[in-house]
């Protein structure tokens, strides 16, 4: 044969055991990669998964200078508001002060945020009546402000139980956006818009000379 004279390089001898071991190593590496994908969820910076049963949002026009506030009371009398952001299962996740100090920090720089929105989450179920009120803390434009209030039930699937608009037009004005009732399982039994003042609750406590209630956070609203 010609390769006997060194005209062509001789091929290495075929080793079936070595090939099988190499293929097995490839399969193991592939399975290990799949296992890593299964146990390592896709993480995104700044994303925090938190359990909530209901989410209540109030928003008004972007870049509006007026300061509006969201108040939510649960059946136990707990009230979530800017002075008491956690009350029972209620949490005020965002307190928006309108044009007053409404900034976000990006790369160490303060940038004015155009969004006007307050958010309260309900993280557990207590049967009974919930009251959702909005208050015009500071009117600077002298013009009526259109306010949107939405309540969403999140479990077992997302469901909007209320979505409506109302108008506030002067400092100190308070309106009930809605009152809704839950049973022990979190089912919505009724939704009404009959007025109920939560600000009056604050005034009554102050008039009676009571101290700040650690459960309800009751105190006459004022900013520092």
C-alpha cells in the first residue's frame, strides 16, 4: 500500500470505548446545564415578588402639582395612610406628593417623576367592610382634579371589582371612592359608593384628647 512508503499519514486506531466515554461526558454536561436552568429562575434587578390579595390604586394626571392622598380602612378599624403606611394587612406601597419632592434617583441623580399614583395592597383576608377614600391634601392650581380609583382582586385570578373616576376641587375635600365587603374566603359580597368620612375619625380622636392609636395610626393629617 502507498502509505507503507510514508506517502500518506497513517490514521489513528479507532477506540470505541473512548468514543463512548466522550459521548457520555457530553450527555452529562448537557443534563447538568438543563438542571441549572430549572433551579435558577430568571432574576431581574429590582423585581420583588410579594403576595397580595387585593391592590388598590389611585391616580391623577401626570405632572399634576396637587397632592392627593389615599386612605383605606379594613374591618378591624386599621387605616393605611401616609402617616401609618402599614396597618393590619394593609400597606401603603406608594405615597405620591404631587409636585412636592416627587423624584426618583437614577445613577445618583434626582429626576422628576411625572407619575401621580398611590397604591395600597391588601395582603391578607379579613371578612367585613373595607372603605377606600381619597383626600385633596393640597390644591395648588385652583382647578378640579380628575381622580381614578381601581380595585383589583388578584387571587386566584386577576379581576377588576371597581374602576371609576371622581373629581376633587379644593384643599381638604374628602370623598369615598367605594366601600366593599368580603367574606372569610375573600369573595366580594357587595360594592357601594355610600359616603363615609375617615377624616372625621381622625378629628374625633383628636377632639377627645386621645393619643395616637398604634393600630389605626389615627391623627390629624399634616405634613412636616
